[in-house]
C-alpha cells in the first residue's frame, strides 16, 4: 500500500467516528431541564440518520473518486512502461556478419527511442565498447570483433514521454527517472569504409595465424 492509499484509508477511518459523535450530539438534544417530547425525539433521530446518510454518500463519492484516480494512474503507468518493455537487447556470442559478435537493440512497436547508449561488457563488467545513437526507430545492430571477450551488454534510452530506461541483455528492465533537461550525448560516428576494411583484414590475419598454429 503506497502513501496515497494509506492517507485515503486514514481519512475514511477518521470520518466515521466523527459522524457518530456528531450524531450522538444531535440525539442528546437541548440541555434544558425539560425533557424533550416525542416530536423533538423523532426530529433529532431523523436529523441524525439524515446526517449519517449524507456523510456516507460523501465518503462513498470521495472514495470512488480516489479509487478512480489510482486506477487511471496505474493505466497511465502501464502504457508508459509498455514502450520500454517492447525494447529488447540481444547478444549473439557466435555468428553475425563474418562470424563476428552481434549486439542488436530492437523495438516491437513503432515508437522511437531516443539518446540510446549501448555498452558492451566482458565477463568482469569491464567496458569493451560503447555506441551512441540519438534516434532508433525499429532496430540498431553493431558487430564486434570476435576476439573481444563479449559477455553481456546493456542499453540505456529515453522513451517518447521523456523517461530514461535501462535494458540488459539478460532481460532486466530498470526505470531511471525523467531525462534531465540539459542531458546531451554525442552520437557515435559511423565507421568509414577504410576502417571497416582494416578491421576485416586484421581479423583475417589473426584467424590465419590461429589456423597455422
């Protein structure tokens, strides 16, 4: 039970005894020496039960509004989390382009994610590589040298409502709170043809050396 639920329960719990005390004072009537007649008793009883009915109605209305607000907030939170839940991160230790490791961020809905940071880790939690992209619509893939001891990865991103999330390749999804107004990251530039070709040649030389050995 959260703080709002506790406060709502406390308000209702305090209201009922207050109604009973107020009704009792009505039933007591005037404090004059002369005892009230039957008409005065009937009037007091009618007033008491009218007050009880009115108070119960007011409490019921307030309770309904309170429960409605909680339900609406839960629905908003569920919708809010649904976009982040649609984002997955897959790490393939074998395969991919030219037998290199592949790390893929994918979203099963059509909503884009923003300020994405993809971090690849070794078995001891050390950072092997990091990739940044400002907008990802459906998927984002990166291929790593198969010599890197890739173990797992995580991706941090902002959803369309401005909330920051972190998804791990083993499935964990963590809400990090709203993205700061001054948040800024530098997008990783795409590797040039020369850079890709150089890495491919280095990989081929290393594999040949392993095969010869």
